[in-house]
């Protein structure tokens, strides 16, 4: 990425507005000769492509399949290799847990231990989520504080939870307690650096207390922790680009990521319609960067549901006139990565990218598809470069050098 | 950029000649559906595009609008983020002032001060350039030397000038004296590092003497200085690439930049015709790299004069047969950045690039325009990569590795 000091120097605060519509997992692979985007009826997105300039974007590096963290960080202009959001934090954000600087979170499983303390089932027979909630509630009630550190359990699905430690002198530089295999005892956490020594003392006391509470709760009579994480120190969009950003998303993880980057987050969006409605309501309120996130394309892709993904694209398309009607100076439509239904997961394929602004060279692209974007005026580029392009097109960047 | 040590190792001195024709601010934006290049009648440039290979070049980074300094440095293969020519030096070069290593230059304003020494008008009522010349002359006559340091004033337009300090132990690490606002006294220069302490002593004595001379010259009874700069230490084209380069330009700033990079500079070119005539005269003289600079495209772009820019392109086109007639092994036509008339200034848009050599893969491009270059065989690339391409096409680069 460009040096941060340079970005801070070149960006200027203006009234122009940028709307970045992220259709999660947008790119696809052909099924019966057509990708999801090619199969979808989406006259409004195609019209937008015709009015703008298109390209294909590599989220991280050609061949690299990004998780949602790196996919989004790159899109917001951060080097995804430099700024990494650790797994525990991503999991916490996904449960809607706010993580503050200095706090440590970890992913956890409820597990079944033998009387000798050996792991018999790493997932405690996949206990029902309801039971998980009860256990977390009891643990929160009975533990509260350990060695002056506040601990909180947040239930996830089945046997999964997140635990958060809040207090002085914590550190995420400790090893997992999850042996990753049955037939072994949970591992004793070890410090990975000197500054993690207190954390290990806290953790050992914490684990003793937890196992005391769970003693008679078989099959969930033990816990395994992994991925201790603190939030990374990431400069905000306002620091780097002088933006006043608003995030409009339905899923907790994307809202959490947005908060990490200093965005304000709209509350209470559930559906695609809600997302666009919230844009309409907030458009005139003094924000100059709107990050809209559509999750369902990625979910359908992950399910391998080609038709379902096509339908979501078609639904998004119906809201494009509303978006255009607000007349933001810059509209960008893209994804954070590809999620081809064929692969039932994220993939490394470059992502279609569309930018409309009064100050771009219109290209010949007339349809918003992978194939058409390949011939677009922006060519193939790294996702990290998208942010300076958006800022430039909104006339928010000064000249570099005399 | 490639490591300099590698460039030095790979380049070989040969008889082949490269002509780099820089049409300043070449790229544009559509007006009534056509960019300046698309609107221009330029059969010779189009023929050259047909005979060569084309592409689109990002001067610094996608979205970043370069000044002339970074635009040119990149084109000559230098990392524009690593090598930066400071504002004061650019200003000095623009006035045709030569700056040697160890010398310090600054931009200055004549200003009006009150009897108490407070700035009443930062621009001294924009005194006529003629008055500026008289004042500089008188200052040069009466000051000459300060604390063993030679000082010289060079008049610019209206109230603007450049002052140059030549002597031992100088430094540009001092703060501005310009308070940037009226109602304040000129600032006392402060050292930004230990090695600037002598410079501050010189400056204070210098300022006392200047204000003594100007005492009764109201409205120009004071000066304000900013942007103290030394020339950066940049390896020359001959050091890096073993080239014997010649610069043919009409504007002082580009000649100055070329001198910074160790180029010889042709004297006395005023018009586009002069530039090509000088190329003809000097072509057989043992140079192997000719940097031709056409300024008027950028000037017309800056003026917002679409038709004017089109006409300049058409004029340049008429000299292309002369250029081709000299049969250099490599001809490159490009710009240092885009200057769309629509934006009345430099812009971030990629720049059309055309390379003709007997050793390139001819592509299908038949017209030299932004849109056609997008489909060219060179694709989209960073300006910094242009130099190795030119050298390679002239068979001036050895194989890397065994």
C-alpha cells in the first residue's frame, strides 16, 4: 500500500459521497456455461456497468483465497498481509462481541473429559445450542472475575463459544489449550513471550475454576481454547482518508470489522431491503463514505446453491435504482472475494469491479459479469488499489509532488 | 523498482538509439464522447501505434495524481516514492536556476510588513514582475555574501522569487519563515536537526540584511520564505543504465529535472518545431537516449482548453515522420501523467503508451488513444517499468541469472 503518511497528506475532506456496495462472494464459476452473474437477470447493474468503468480485482494476491477479514481490509485500502485480524477476534465479531484494545478473546469448545482429564470428545457430542447458552450463563454467573480479570463467555452454535478477558496486563501471546486430538489432556497454556506471563497465571486459575463449575456437566465437562487474540492496531478510515464513514450491514462480523476501522454502524438491518432503506435514511446525514454489505450471495455460494445465489443478485439489482436515485458522486459495486457455488466456499478468482463517477473514462463494458469486466477499462488490479481509485474519482486526493 | 545494483549489472552499452517522446499531460477524459486523443487527427501517431505495441501506464499508483517531478522520475525508472524532488528545487528548476549538491534553495514572497514587523499582505499587493526584478537585482548587488555564504535572488512572477544559498555546511532542515497568515510576524527559522544549526545562523543574519535593504521599499518591505530544499541524491541515467542521454525540452523545469538525472540539455528550444529540429541535428552525435518534452498539451489541459490540446497533439503528429525518418531502434510516445481539459489539471488516469521496436510483439492497436491502448499488448503497467522495457527493446539489457 502507499505509505500511510502519504495518504494522510494527500486526502482532502470534501462533500462528495462514495457508496461502496460489497456483494459478498460476488465472483463465481460457470455452471452449464454461465457464472452466477451471467445467469442473473440484472438490468440495473448492467446499466450501471455501461455508465461506469469496470475491471477485475485480485483481493490479496493471484491464487490466494481470502477470508472475509483480508478481503475487506484490502478493499478498504489496507495491506492484508500487514494488517491481520486474528481468528479469535473474527469469531468474536461474528458473535457481535465488541473487543476493545487490551482485551483478549479466544475461541472455545465445550468438550467431554474422562475422569483422568483426557479428552474423549472435542465437541462434547455437539451439545444443543440451547444447552451451550445455559452453560455460558452459569459460567458467567459463577466466575465473573479471575485474579482481578473480568471474564465473559459468549455462546455460539452447538459446542462453540467465545471467551473474553478484560483487565490490566493481558496478552494474546499464549499457546492453545486445545490438543486438536482426542486421547490427550487439554494442554497447559504456555507464554510465548515474557509479557504473557501474567496472562498464563490468569488462564491457569481461570481453567481450574471453569472445570470446577463444569465438573458434573458431562458431556460438557471441560473446555478447550484456541486462537487467543487481541484486536490489531489499525488506523481508521478517518485517520487515513479523512472520511466520515457509515457501515450498513446485516451480519455482526462485518459490523465488527467496520467498527475496528472506526466506522459508525447502522443498527437493526436484517434484510437486503433494510440495507438500502438505511442508505436512503442516512444519505444526507453528513457521511461521505457508505459501506453496504450484502451477505446472502456468499451464504448461497457456500451452500453450493447456484440458483439461490443468482436470485440474491437479482434481488440486489432491484435496489440499484434507489441507490442511483440518491446521486452519490461515486458508486462502486464489487465483492470482497469470489464464492463460486461450484466450490461451495471462498475462492481465489478475481472479483468483478464496477465504478461510476463523472470523472472516469467510460469503457465498452455493457454487462456486469466476470467475462465483461475482464475487458474493462480498469484492467486487472489489486483490491488494495480500489480505495485510492474511489477517493480519486470523488476528487478527494490532492496531487503528489510538484 | 529493480535493485539499482542489478540494473547496473544488466545494462550494456550499445549503439542502438532510444527516442522517448513525452507529450506532457497526454491522457484525457471524454468531452462529447471523445477524449483529446480521440478527437485529434493524428494519422502519423496512429500509424506508429499500428507498427508498435501499446499499453496504459499508471504513473505512480492507481488513483494517485502525480506532479511533474514524480511523473518524470517514474518514467525514467526511478521509484517516485523513494526519490522525491522537493518543492523549492522544482520551483528553482522552473526558473532555470541550476542547483548543485550542497546548495539550498527556498521559495519566497515579497510581503508588506507594518512598522511593528507584522505581515499586512503576504503578497505585497502582487507587485508587478518588473518591480520584482528590480528588487532582486538590488538585493543581489547589496547582499552578495552573508557569513561566508553566497546568496542569490531569482525573480519569478509578481511577488514570487527563489533564493539560493551556496557555501559550506548548509542544510535544508529548517522551518519556514512564512506564517501563512496575515496579522503575524514572519517566523524565526528553527533548525530541524543539529546539522542545520549553522544554516539558521546564516538565515537570521541574511533576513536582518534583507529587511535592512527593503526597509523603505513598501509595499515590498519584507520577505517570507518556505520550502527550503536541497537537490536529492539521484543516481544518473548513465550510472544506472550506461546511457548517454540528451534532453530536448522548451521549459526550464524539465531541463532542470533532466540535469538532475545527469542528462545533457540542448539550449534554445522554444517551439515544438525546435524540439524536433534539435533531435535531427543531434541524432548522429553519439547520444543513445533522447528525451523529448512537449509542454503545450499539459498547458492547454490545465487551461481547460480541450480544442487547444487537440491542436497541439495534431501539431506533434506532423513531426512524427521526421522522427521516424531518423530510424531510431526504439521510439516511445507517452506522457508523464494525464491532464484532462475536463479537470483543468493533472489527474490520476493512466497514460497511453506506445513503443515501436523491431523486437516487440506487434498488437492489434491501430489508433493511439486511451481506449485502444487499453487493449494493447503491454496491458496496464506502472510507469516505473517503462524504462526496462525501452532498454530491453533496444537490446541494452543482458539476461538475468543463468
